[in-house]
């Protein structure tokens, strides 16, 4: 019989290789806690002795369970990935991210948390990230359940990131719901988003709980939800803009490096290669992004030329000429 220490990695590998997005269609309605729990239980990706609770809110699933403090962090990462795959398979793109809360079965105040984000899910599904990279990218955060966050009755509008990341919910009214909001605020803080106002609003609720004014948190809670959603969108936009800026700078660096040091080597099809290079320089001088043409010239023309692959070089020259609007001839002098 295969031992559990062998069984779980084998199961993890099989499920990971299957991809995290085998169901491309969104669910017709937001999953209920019962549906989430049933999906995880029926999958049998967790030990049979583990019982889970789960909640869904605006694309984020929060899963709660008790696990022994002796379970290694890496095993909890694998659990997180497997549970995420199960939920994505079952509920499709309704599940944007999954946050796992592993309560210590021997000390219930100690919690280990792991969040599998939408970006990680999508990158792995698109094979942009390997299994090893995904597991290395995930982090296990340790926190304490029910311990008050930062003390004091002043404003939290200027809270430091470390203060936010160390905060926990006070026990009581809507504790799990408030915990989900806090995790979202922490995620925004980790991405260097505008988390201070969000955290101040959250601590306002926390202070109401401590003062016994539980029912008064409802309007504050309802205000905080759209604030978090907007800032999450802002974080995504800033991240996309940063990626585009980096790509643009990289492309420009390719072009500038080529213009400073490159000129077609003398040899086969020299005149046609010079004509191609002149067309690329004119494109760049006209303000158009010529980086793709420079890269193609270097990889699909120059490299075959150096390797003596004249047929491969011819194909690259013809392709570039067609793209640049240079008349294609049968003269290779």
C-alpha cells in the first residue's frame, strides 16, 4: 500500500498537471457554503479526518479547517493548490482566489494562512508557471486568531504596512466576514496599494466590536466592501501598467543596443539584408516600435547565417521583406 507521504505528492502532481482551469465556463450562481464544502469533501484531496467550512464573497473563497501544527508548511501549500483546483473545476471563473485558514488543532489560536490568487491560477493554467514555481511563490502566513490588532483609539489612516500585516480580527459579530475583508486589505498592502484608509475603516469596525456596538458596524462594513473592490482593481491596473512599461523599456533597449553595435555582415544576400536593416532604421526614426523586427533579424537571419543554414536564412529574409514592404526577388547576390 502506498503510504500517505507518497500518496499526497503523487496526487498533487497528477492534479497540478491537469491544470487549475479545466472548466472554462463560469458557474450560473455564486456558490453557497454548503456547495463549497461538498465539493472539497467529495474530491478527497484532504485527509478524511479533516472537516472544513467555507465562505464565498465577490470571487474570493475562504476555507477554514483544523490541521496539526506538525504538518509541514509545504504540505499546506499543496493542500491549498489542490483545493483551489477542485473549486475552479467545480465553479469555474466565479472563483477568483482561494484563501486557506489552517487552525492548529492543538492550539486553536494559532493559524497558518495561504492565499492562491487569480493571477497564480491563471499563470499556472496557461503554463506560464511550473508546479515548483507555484509552490515556491506561495507563502504561509502565521497569525493568531482572536487576538486584538494594534491597540489604541487613534486614527489608523497612517498605519504602516507591517502593522496591517500583523493585524487580526477581534472575536465576535461577523468575525469571519471581517476576517475576509482584513485578508483582502493585507493583500492590497502587500501589493503596495492604498491600504491605509481601508485599514482605518476596518479598525473602526474592530473598535465598535470591542465597545459592544456590534450592530453599528453594518454601515461601516457596507462602505468598506466597495472601497476594497475599487482598490483591488486599481492594484491590477497599476500592475498591468508596470508590466507594459517594463516591456516597452526592454524593447527600446533591444533597439538602441542594435543601432549602436549592429550592421549586416558581408556575405550571402548582403544587399537584401542591408535593405532590411535600412527599413528597420527608418521605422525607428519615424517613432514606430521596431524591436520585434530587430529581434527577428538577429534570430531568424543572422543566426542561421552564422550557422551556415542558408535555407533557414532565406526564409527569414523573405518573411522580413514581406512584413516591411520590401519587394521580394529571386536574386540572392
